[in-house]
């Protein structure tokens, strides 16, 4: 019985009709996680069969997951050669931050226009407080996580699901660059202050001010990231 169990554990997962979607989603989430964690570095190439064996499932859900990741510009499908994890150039990042700046500022405006419930405002306050706490402890990883949480909550508060999806795709594409520059940038106290000011504008239902503050915040963040990469000789990540 033990040998049978071991064989089952090492065998590829089958995809019954009811589980096919779940397996595709699981493959997508795991491959995406490995790309963002740099376990599949930019420029690396991977065969579909190798990925299927690594995930212990058949090739079908892996292939479907890779198609989705290609649509999100995280990988490039190369017929008969598997996939290549796409690096992001400085030009790519400039374009992505231009899009991020406009979309996130729009979300801030919409949140102020529609007004947020007390619990939504409290969640934004909590994210800013977590950023403050992380800086006091000089914990940039915790700060980065709290910063990402703030932006996710702000975008969700904008109430536009398509905007939220577009922003997430952009953030995934620049994730490696943000992680690379995390310890190169000045202590990000200004970011905390900007976030606090955006929340105050949303609370006051001042849509123009919320848009202006967040637009400026994202523009400055993009310029800083590109500058740090250039100064450190990085043309792509």
C-alpha cells in the first residue's frame, strides 16, 4: 500500500472535467509566483513538459496557464522551445509607469467621488500605519508589503474591476524592478506622507486633490525607479 501511495504522490495530477479549471488556475498561480519571486529569472527558458513535471500535473493546464501569462506579458511562448520569462526594459517600465500613474490616480478620484464606508477608510488608515511602523523598524520588506497592500486597497476602492485587473498586470510586470531597487532608494517617508494625504482627500470627498496627490506620487515613484536602475547599470530586469 505504501508503494502505491508513493506512486500516486509522484504521478501527474489528472484533470477530471470538474477539476480542469482549478488545475489551470493552480498552474497559473504557481508559475506566476515563481516568476515574481525570481525562481524563474528574467530571460530563462522553460519547456512545457518540465513545468508540468515540476507542478506534478499534465501539460494541458500548464499550457493554458502559460497562454494567460503570455497575455499578461510575463512570458513569451516560443513554439517548440517552450516559454521564455520576459525581461522588462527601461522603456517598458517608463510606459508601464505612465499607465499606472493614470489608472491609479483615476481610482483615487473615483474613491473620493463615490465616498468610502468607514471600514474601507479604516483599512487604508491601517495600511499607512503599517508602513509607518515598518519604517520605524527599518524593515523595508514589511514596508514594501504594506505599501502593496495600500495600493491594492486603493485600487479596489475605485470600484472598477477592469481598472483593477489592468493595474495588477502592470504591477506584476515591474515587480522585479521594484524589488531590486528596494534597498537602493532613500528611506521612503515621503511615500507614507503621500498615502496619508490621499486618504485625507478621499475622506474629505475632494476628488481633484486625491487625483492630484496620487498622480504626482506615482510619477515620482516611476522617475525614482528608472533613475536607480540607470545609475546601477541595469538596462532591463
